[in-house]
C-alpha cells in the first residue's frame, strides 16, 4: 500500500474532534468502532495493538472509546487540516 492509499483510507473515518495549535496537530480522534478497527487492520495493526492504544475517557465504556489517529498517521502523512484531513504534503495556501 502506498502512503497516499493509506492516507485515503484514514480519511474515510469521521473525525469526532481534533486538537491543533498553530502548525502542530496533537490529536485527531475518531470513534473506536468496527469501521475504525477494520481500517487499522488494513494498515497492518493487530487487535492487540489497537486495544492497547484506544482511548477510553472518564465515564466512557469500552464500547464508547475513541482512537487517536495521530498514533500512526504520521507514518504516512505530513500534514492534517480539518477541512481536508490528512495530507501527503503540507498544502500551499
């Protein structure tokens, strides 16, 4: 799989929230559901790795967890913007 194909796959997921400050992206959170798990598997992650890295916030059940895509997205992407998702290169604005 090429980096662009991996980015396209990541960008199929619906972002719940993200934290960006200036030019630094700290987190891009998606629901930890079967769709996210399948995307992560396609990117070579095992169920064990996924379970160890999912985020379960205060008051959340195992089924309500989220996943921070920045844990692996930077292996493929160099940039993230809310409007376009992960990108192979920093855009020219």
